[in-house]
């Protein structure tokens, strides 16, 4: 048993109008029955946050999947946290060296991180900053959700490049037969999360999951991108939008 992973990122209207690139990125790696998936959202105030998001998502997904091949998904927070911290340390070091070569600061690559490492019967969310991770279970179990963390002021959040990233790294365990895993950047939250912001918005997510289960990967990826890039979303948010959905196959 493995995973079908479908994902898309779409540039928000604010960036399209300003001629700016999409500052979201996503990556995933499967190894046996295990899946590691990551979504990063670059800070709008950071000059090269698109590069930071791309590099962090790729390096964390690749390195974490390699480190987890021995199957530590059932381990405690105390055992898993150092593994994730090491992958983030390495990602930060790569960005620090790149910044030095280009005469930049690490903060120029600022991005958030929301990820999951899972097998078909459970796993862990790992999270720095905003964005959302969720697990939709088979049967009647309520969804497990890792919610965004924001600072004291509106639009303030935490970044992988922040000096206090270790204190902001959150791990949450979920257990049960997985139907789907959902990762999203904060640009998707206004229409994919319920009004209270604490759970998935079923009128949006249920039809999406049903459709993706019935089409091939190419059709599914195209449909996700079309949904995120639909001009009607501009009335909801001008932000970049990334949605990654992993179906337990």
C-alpha cells in the first residue's frame, strides 16, 4: 500500500499584478509505505523567499525521507524531534552558505514550513508558522488538524530562518486509518477551512477528495491548479496558494 500525491501551487493575484513569482513551494518523497510531504510559504517581506521555500521544501522532504527509512514513525516526540531538527539545521546551513556567496542575509529566504511524515495508519505533523496540515480518517473519526501559529500582530508568523525556530517547531501525532492527508499554505485557508478556522471546510474538501479519487494523477494535478488559479479566488485572497493532497492507495 502506498500513496497517490496530487499537488499544485498557483501565483496569487497580488503577485501576478506586481510581476512577482509564486513564493509558495511543495515537495514530497515516498519510501516504501512512508510519505514525507512539505509545503513552504515564502515571506512576502523577504526578497528571495521564493528560493527559500523551494530549497527548504525539497531538502527537508528528501533528507527526512532518507532518515526515516528505518521506520521511526511510531516513536515519541522526543525521539522524532531531533531527526526533524537535524534536517532543518542542514537546510538552514545550505541557505546560510548561499546567502554569504550572494551578499545576502538568511532572513532574505524566510519561509514557513508545514509538513507530514506518515504511514497508512498514522504519522506526525511538523509545523513552523502558518499554513495547515490535516488528516482525514476513514470511518467516523474526526479530522486531525495542525493549525497555524501566528505572532502578536496581524500577518505576523514564524519562519524556518528565524533564530527561535526550534522553539516554534511543533510536532503533533495522529493515529488511525488514513483516507487523505492535506497540506495547504495560508492562501488556501480562507476557502478550505471552516469559518472558525479550526477544521476543514467539508463543502469544499469532500468534493475535491471524491474527484481526485476517480481521476488519474495528471487530471488531478491539473484540476487542483485550475481550482487554485480560478479568478473567483481573487475575491477571497490575493495570496499565493498551494494545496497538496495525499490519498492512501
